[in-house]
C-alpha cells in the first residue's frame, strides 16, 4: 500500500504542472500490499466516519444530488452514500514524479530456502517440482502445494498479455525531455535461482521494528537481494526486479501482524532508518511471502480462491499478489523514494497517485471482493479481479491495474477482463 511516513519535498516541474502545486508528499518505506482483512478494516473505518456518522455531522449539499454509490466516502458527499457491498477503486489518475520506469522489465525469481529442512510444515509431504520456463530450468526439492511452479509459470507467461500491456501507457523522460514508454515483451522472466545455502531459516526470527542489521527483516531480505544480483550477474539494475519468494516456515514474520501480503522497495542508503546502508544501491526488489501461510481467523487473507473456486483457485493469491508487486515495480521502481529535501530534493519515484500515493496496483487492489464476507468469487463490478490467459495458454487470477487511459481518460482499473465497457 502507500507509504505512511510522509515528508514534504519540492516537486519536479513535471509534477507541479500536473498538480498545479509546488510540493508533493513522499517518503521512504516499503510499499505494502494490504491483506484483504486490512483492506476491509480500512473500508469499514470510512463507513464509520461517513456512512454511520452521527446525525448532523454531515453537511450534504441541497437536493437534488444523485448518489450512484460508485465513489467511496469522503469523495462521495451527496448525503449518506449508498452502502457499498464491495471494495472499490481509488479514483483519480496517477502522476509522473520524474523517476525512471522499467522500459524493458526483467523479473528475477529467487526461491529462497525452499529445499532446506523445516521450510514446510511436517504435515506436508515434500513433492519435488521441476521448473522449465523458456530457457531456464530449476528444481524445487519441496513444493507440496505447487505454488513455486505456479509463480514461475505466471512470470514466464504474463509477458505480452493485455493485462501486462496496461503498463505501456506509462513512461519516463530523459534529459532532453523525450518520452520512453514501458514495453510489454513476451519474455519478462530473466532468471530463476533456487538458493538453499542455509541462510533462509533466520528470516522467521527477524522483525521489521529491529534496528538495521541481521535481525531486521528488511535488511535480511535485502542481503539476499544483493546475493541474487551477484548470482545472476545483473548489470542493468534499472530494468531488474528481484523477487524473493519464501516457503511458509521461513516466511516474512511481519506479513500477518502488519496486515500485508507482499511489498516492493528500492535499496537506497540513508533512508528508511539506514536498513540498506552498506548494500548496493538502486536495486528494485519484491518481498513475496508464502501467500497460503497468511491466515487470519481461519481464513486466508491473501487471495486463496479469490477468483476461482476449483482446485487451481487455491493458488489464486500467488499470481494476484505477485502480479500486483511486479506491475508496481515496473511503473514505480524507485518506490516513491526522495533523496534530499527542499530545492535539492531528487525524486526517485515514477508513477503514483497525486493525492494519496497509491500506485497502479494499490488503486485496484481487491476490487470486487465482498466486504461483508471477504469471500470470492468477485462481485460483477467493473475493475474486479479476474482471470487472464498467459502467453502459453494457462489460466491465472489477477487484479486489474490502474489505467489513466481508461474511461475516456478519466482513468479506471483495467486488464483483468473486467474493464469498463467502451461501447
């Protein structure tokens, strides 16, 4: 989701022109994708503050004032808004903040510790999985749910789809002002590494609140990111995203307690309390905990069966969550970071919302999921989660992505097969 610790900075000329103001708010924290429970809590807080506010606390304009219920409070102010049954997009187009985008995105998938002893519950029998994705091959000694193969298949097959094509409207500008748009190559998977070196087990004992170092979750993950860059021999960091996929028992321990399914970030020193100090700068990376291990009240809160009710639907959350992070990284690899302050501030962020810092995935997260039951399948509303067909024909559940071009330029969620009708 958006970063919460805000600091004022001077905006670039491009952003000032778009927003008509001279300053923007930004910060330096990992950008979290909320769990469905966290999203519901946020929506219900809006209801309490606006829908169920005490009589007299709302001052609606004089009637007539039609209320279609399509805008969440407080953006909808025609008296008491219609009681919403589903999550809805965050309205408003994204702005360009001057940082780079990934014009030729490359995804590097790291399975960290999946074959180490204790990585999966003892109740699950280890089932070996051979991965063949284009020119890349690997073997997971343990993949009992098939989640590792599912993620590898998804990253291999997402390129060239209409869903990934939503990203191509976004761009960065070079020093001459020329625009370079994001492309949608068919081959976006750039490497697979099964790292069973024995370092993954310590992650479960870390905390995001610890000081920088081996006991800080994000420092620990970033050290694996740096090892992956060396392993793959990556020289083009500007277009690279390092995905650290974790098994259930060696997974990010903060995900459930903080209420997120995954996040993406950027290794910039002297920000975020120094958690990346001493590590290579300029690496975009994704923290991908084991989606099926994030459960609350006996229910999975990261997308299990969010779209599909059949056996494949058990893994829906892996492509929904990973796709969310990949597409946010493509359009905002610098993760909204700002170096310096005042007139010397340097914007690292690419594209995100001008008002609340939501990125293209945040603005459409969990659209269509029922707020009362938190269960799929999605409600039939525009922009809801849906299935896409990968470039090799397999079916994957995804969320839609914010498109500034949709709805005649007003912007809306698109790409998941649930777009706003154009006819």
